[in-house]
C-alpha cells in the first residue's frame, strides 16, 4: 500500500493571518513570515487573499506540488490547519476556471486507490 497523498492545506483558504505590522501570511504557524502575500498598508485583504500569488499556491497544493506553494508550506505538517475538503477543492477550481481538474484527493482517513 502506498502512502496517502498529502491533501491541500485548509489554511490557504481559511486562515489569513495579519502580523502587527500589516503583513498578511497564509498560516498561524508562519511565525517567521515566510508566506507573506503583501501588506495591508498597500492592498486590501481581499486583493491579497484572492490574488494571483495565493491562487498559484493553492493550485500547486491541489496538484501535490508543495514545493511550488508558499515557501513555508513544503516544511509544514499541514495537520494543524487540516486538509481542504475535496468538494471545496473542486468548487474552487471550477469557480476559478482552472482546468484540468486533478483526481480527487483522499481525506486524511481514506486510503488511496
């Protein structure tokens, strides 16, 4: 049996974190501010949280390319934030019109086929 495929981290959708200086990062575990998307002094949270950088990082995680995601992501255990549900992944890709859709990602307690 092969190891289950790592799912995309829910943090890239659910946990924008703002540092006291206004920098926005993707994760509460990013204490060294490696995944900075920008600063709220320069752009709105919506512009940064739904912008092209995080979109590329989300798509990279969906396709299992964690090294192409935020710099901190390839070293994270992702379990702190949990996995982003496969149905939400599909909704995100369909809404952003990114194709092709990757195969469904098993949840953390499901086995790969």
